[in-house]
C-alpha cells in the first residue's frame, strides 16, 4: 500500500478518535467522501495498525448504535427553528391557535 494512503488513513483515524466524531465529520475535515473514510477504516486500517483499527471499530459501532438518537435531535432542531420563525400562539380567551 502506498505510503501516502497509509498516512491519510492514520490521520483520518487520529481525527476520528480524538474528536470522537462521525464518519461524515471526518470526511469534511479531510475533504474526501464518506465512502472513502469508511473503506479506509474497514479495509485498509486493519492492514496498517490493528490496535487502532479495534478502537476505530468500537467507535464506529457506537456511532451506529446512537444514530437514531442523533437523527431525532436533528429533526427536533429543524422543527424548533421553524417554530421560531413562525410561532403558533395559543389564544388564551378561546383556546384557538392563532398566528
């Protein structure tokens, strides 16, 4: 494997583990696709450094297990943002919603 690729994979893993970030965040930081990051972690990293691979694999599994929570948080933020722009106010007199 080319030295430049090995260096890139190790740098990606370092960012991933230090920041405890997601594959998407690492991909943005190093300007490659999510697919490339995932392939680097799953296929190339075990050949380079198995100890780091085990740490990365554990964090990948953790991220996979909590992604439904992160998705719910993102959806909540979207609705809160919409609510802030166009709040619905409950009319205290007759219990009707008004803009």
